[in-house]
């Protein structure tokens, strides 16, 4: 009898507890969605200044206040800013008669295009085409850029300043392996095949460098063996938007270039005679891990008039500029020095022998804040031109006598000012006003600084908390991760009202953290190289250490830790769930490159090393799938031409072999991003964390209201 009543009581308590399980409503999701960028943008006033330059360095720009557009004309000489209607509806264009897949000459009179793997020049005025090359064939075409994840029908080349010649290449992919994807549709699927070399492949894409005299349709081959399809900036020969690592002499008689080894450890600076094709070896630099020429821009310059070269190197553990003699390849002097990193060389003034550059970490505070500086070629007279604390973004006038400077912090809205090239403040143009946004209940993320796993290294991030918090409650934490190593989780350190769905997730009952772990750029070389050769560990110990430290200050429940990321973040998420299963309880891994032997050759070989020199097998996520304890959702687009979907399918197979339960979301015809299905993925992400990390019931099939939502 007693046992009966005990059983009834236990059942009653279980039913009551289940009935009391928290359920989120449609209104809860609508409130969360109100913090997405497409909803917050309309409440921001005076947010941006995009100068449209006129003669005399005058410019006009348009801004919005409470939905009303206003246009201003700025005269830097008179130091005036005047309301105007003269430029309403105006727009500037740089194409001037060239189509999207054509590269216009500097004088605007000619354009180069690809047709049947060969190059043609078009007279912009008449439309007349003249063939420049004749021996281009499939997989050995001129100026093509279809290796690995990059696809383009536009030619990859660099015009000489006098608009008479181009530097380009014939890309040899004849022995490179193919990648295959198939569409999902009624009837026979369509096969998509293209060249996609993998780490360890014996044959990868190479480029035979050529110079073409456009006016005379004459081609000169440079007298060196074919180069690897590599660049100093990142993993494509046109990462900067044009043919990388090329610098012409003004009269078109010489072209300087840098050849990068397959593993990115060796760089050769060369100068070619554009008429004969003769190539002179100037100097080379070899590094232990991987060489890079800057962050977001290539930072070397050829200065033929002075017979000098500005070179970028991290040889003293920081990214700095060096001055070389181009006649003998000898170092003349180091230009920039100190515990900071030059990220972008923006201007070389040869007359005054002055360099203008962006750099991080020289000023106190957040080392990711970027400032503008100038310095002499001799390394003297270093001057800070943007003194305000924050991340600075600058746009220069055509004469380079002035620049527009917009500075902000993640929690401090932008201010835009006009300065002279010497840094003198001329005018304050706009101050971003978020008062209407704040009135809706919005709040900025909280910048934080903690220690990395080593207990010594400072790392930085952002914390997003619910706008309405219960003082007596601890919150599950969600870690958004992108481990790089060519980028980081935070992305831009400038102000943004919305950063993806971080605040939206926080509104559903979480604390969201975004931690810039070790092994990411914009810091020292040793910082960036911390996970070189072992990307499986990339930032994960730092994430754990950061969350534990933050739990001492914020009401974080460290027994309920979720993690998610896309691409490299998808790889890191699965690695977190498999390698640290007692810490990370719920993960969403989107489009992850789970085994870098199955991802584009250049990225892995750059940051991990050649296959024969690195243990790719030990880093592959599928080998650790058997360790899964928590809830894991895997996501992939089946037409992903960046990270092929079989990366995720390898993990799927391993989980099934290990008899592990998991969730899988497939987008049959989506590429690396999910396009029109992005709102669906966002909703599924919210549902998954709400159900498995918060322990609540989400509203069934909530319909997102944002762009692309159906």
C-alpha cells in the first residue's frame, strides 16, 4: 500500500514538473528577432559617411536621420559642411564602359576579357575585339581563376600604369584533381565538376607568367619555371581583388613580382624585363611556419625610381616594414619597430619619403583597434594621425591631402571626422545617434579581456547578456566561434548594432560569448603561430579558460555550455564536442571542414604545413566522433563548392559507426552559405539551443520575418 502511494506521488511530481517545463512563445521569438540587423538598422541615425569626391577634394555624402535622407557638401579648404540637394540620386561608377567580367585599363579606353580560354582586348569606344592569345585551352587557359573554392569568369591580370601592357598568366590545371557535386531535382541530377586540388596532391595548379603588349598583341613569357598558384596574402592568387603580388614600373618597362612556395614558407622577390622576359632574382625570405604580407592588403612596394623596395616581414615577431635596395637585394634599414603590427600600407609618398600605414597594438587598450600612422623611410618621425581610442577606418581624398576618419568601439557608436594628411582635425562630420535604438530596449555588447589557457596571454572578446536579467538566475552560455587562423570570432572591432544573432540568442535566455582566442592574426607572429600544425586545438582551450573566468563576473552556468560556428567554426564546434565532451554539452556545426585533407589545398598547406610534415590524420574530427556525449547538430549545403559536403558526411559516417545519436540538417542545393534558407537555419539554431541547452520548448515552426524568409 505504501509502495503504491509512493509510486503515485512520484508520478504526480513528474507530471507536475513536466507541466511546469518552460515554454517559449512566438512573442519571445519575435522579441529576439527584433535584435537582428534587419530590424535594428532603421533606428540608427547619422551612421555612415561614404564620400563621393569632386574636384578640389570637395565631396558629398548622404546620411539618414529618423528615416529622412540629407545630403551634405564638404569643402575641406573652406572647412565647411553645407546641406545641399544638388547630388540627390547621384551615384559614382568606376566601370566606365566595362562589363562585370572585364578589366578596364587605367585610362578607361580598353578592357580585357576571356573568351574560349584566351584573352581579348575590347576598344571601349567602339566595342571592337582583338584577340591577344591563341593557345589557351580548357584547364590551361589565360588569366583564369577557377582553382579550389574560387570561381570567376573575369580575367586575373594587372594593367601597367600607362595602359599599354598587362601582367597575367596561363594557369595549368591539366593534372589537378576534380571535385564533383550533383544537384537535387526531379529527373537526372546535374553533375558539377571543377578543379579542386587537395593537400598532399602530387599535382596542383601552377601559373606560367606572361606579359602582353596589348597595343601590338605580342606576348612575352617570363623566363622562369611555372609558379605555384599561391599568393602572399591568402589562399588565392587574386585575394586582393586583382592579380596579387604584382607592381609595375610607371613606364611599363619592368614588372616586379613575388613567387610563393607551395607551403608558403619561401618568398622570392623578382623583377622582370617586360620586353625580353628576363627575370632578375633580387632577394628571398624563408620562414619556419608561413609568410604573409599583411592583413587584408599586400604591403610590399617596388619603387623603381629610387631603386628601392618596401618589404613586409614578421622576422622580429611583429609585422613591420623594411627598406631594401632593389639593385643588390640588400637590406638598407628597418622602417617600423616595436611591439605592434602593421596591417596595411596605404600610401607611399616617394617625394617626401614618407609612408602612411594602419597598425594595431601600439596604443594602450584593445590591441585589435587600428590606427593610422606616418613615418619616414629612415624609420624616424613616427606620428599617430588618429589619436582617439577606437577602431579607425579611413578614406583618402584623390590628392591625398585629406582623409575621412570613422572611429568607434564595439560598445561606442561611430564618430566621423575630416582631417588633413598631417592629422589636423578640420571638421566633425557625423556622430552616430543610437538613442532611438536604445529606446527599444537595445544594449551594446560588453567588451572583455581575460587570460588564455596559458594563464599569461591576454585575449579579448564580447559578452552579450539578456536585456532583462533575473538577478537570482544563472544562464546557460553559448560560445560563438570562428577559430581562423586567417580571421577571428569577433570580426570587425568597430561598432555594430547587431552582430549576427548573438544578442537575439541572448534574449531567449542565454549569455553569449565571442572570444578572440590565440592563433588569430593582428597580433604578434608567435601569437598567430600558436596552433600552427595543429588546428584541431585552435583556440578551444582558450575558449574554455575564458568561459570559466567570465563565470566569476557574469551569472554563467558552466554546466550548460553550448557552442556553434560556421565553416572553420563548424570544424571547431565538432572538435569541441568530441575533444571536450564534459565541458561542451550542445553544439551546432555548420559547413565544417572537418578533415583538412578534404579541403582546398592552399589553406591547409599554408596553416598546417604540407601533408608529409603535419599530422592531418590526428586532427580529423571523424576520428574522435566516438567521444560524443552531448547533443550535436551537423549542417551542410550539398552544393558547397568551398567546403565540400563530404567533410560533414565523414563525421556522419563515424557517428553512425559509433552508434551515436545526432541531428542532421541538409540543404540540398545550397552552397557554403545557405542563401534563402538562412532564416530557416537561424530558427533551427534557436530551437536547438532553447530545447537542449535551456531545457525549454520552442514555439513550433516559428517563421522568421527577416530578408529571404518565406
